[in-house]
C-alpha cells in the first residue's frame, strides 16, 4: 500500500524540524515541493534548505510542482474547492506515476498541517475520488502561533481564558464574541486597525523564525501606525510578507474570576 506522509516542517526556522519530522523525511521515497510566485518561491526555498540540511537518504526523489492558480471569479468557496481539486489531481497523478506500490510520498507542510492548511482536506479529495489506495500519516510541526509566542516570550492564553484563533478577514467583520484574546493569521487587510478598544495590546511578528524576523508589541492604539508602516516597508523590500499577531483586550471582572 502507498502512504502519504504529511510532515509539519515548522514556520520558518529549519531548526523547528523535530526529530520525528527529520526521520519522516528520510523514510519518504518521494518528496513533492510546491513552487509559485515570490512568496511561494521563499517557501519552496525553505523546503529545499530543509532537504539540503536534513535529508540523508540518497534514494529519495524530490519532485517540484507548480501550484495551480486559484480562480478569482465566482464565489470564494467555489474558487477554493476547485483549487483543492486541482491540487488533489496533482497528488493523485504523482501517487500513480511516481510513487511505487509500497512507497511513501512525503508532503512538507508549513508549520503544522492542522492549522489553516488545506493539505489534509486535499488528501480527502484524493481518497474520495477512489482511484488510488493509500494510508496516511501526519507528523506535527511547530506553528507560527508557537513561533510568535516564543519570540515575544509570552503565553498564548491568560489563566483559564480562551483564545480565538481567527483570520484577518473575520476580525475585520467584528471582534469575536467568544474571547477577549484573538490570535490573527492570514491578514491581508490589516484588520488590527479595526480594533478600537483603547486598552487593547498587540504582539505582532513577521517572517517569524527567518533571518528577516520583525517583532513589535505594545498598546495597539500607539502601535497600529508603526506596524502598518513596518509591514509596508518590509513587504516592499522582500516582495512578500507573512505576519501573525495576538491582540489582548482587558478581561472583564467576571472573566478574571477569583485571583
Ligand atoms: C496558510 S497559513 C499556514 C499556517 C501554518 N500551517 C502554521 O502552522 O503556522 C499562513 C499564515 O500563517 C502565518 N504564518 C506562517 N508562517 C509565518 C511566519 N514565519 N511568520 C509570521 N506568520 C506566519 C501567517 O499569518 C500566514 O498568513
């Protein structure tokens, strides 16, 4: 039986690779690496660096594929579904044409596959299509959330309180009901600018774990402009940006509970 091994590779620092991930890499017969555009070129290079550094199995074959372009017309959901199906077709072809019956296909996933990543859903499409049988293994990785908290030296949650992990797009629609702490990813709209609570604090990080890492933190009202400007300049300089941040609003007395 073929196997797909989904390997979390960490969020930017090759040293995020766990021993389990390194072993999983070396037990793979084929590695499939996506390439596309400026941002994806960096991500593809990061994956190649990881292979150069940790891959000691000379028999392992590395294959590139061009990530299909996501359609911008029609609904967002339809666009994403079609895009996932197109990538699923690439996984399927690779399994059938480049991976032997008892071999393993390794997919190197940024951060951890369970966090804002579609690889597991795409693999479901391959399984549902039913044209090739395979087992699947998932190896966890260090997420950008962990990288952000580690670089700032902070805990993600306050004692006994929840944290909402959300997207910039959702935050821009309004502060979440479930929590006074929001960890925001995939923010193309600078949604932190929509938070008006004068007591809110922010811990922001870009290019976490990479040599370009930038960290900023403080009272949101005082930092928003600096973060926007830093973001703009860095994006211009590197041609792409990935950033993540935690915003914390003062907890209500009821939430804080007894000291
Ligand atoms: C498609 S999600 C992938 C998340 C990934 N699976 C993880 O575990 O972190 C991409 C988003 O993750 C965040 N991200 C990933 N790597 C990052 C990094 N090195 N620095 C800052 N943010 C990062 C950004 O919010 C980016 O928009």
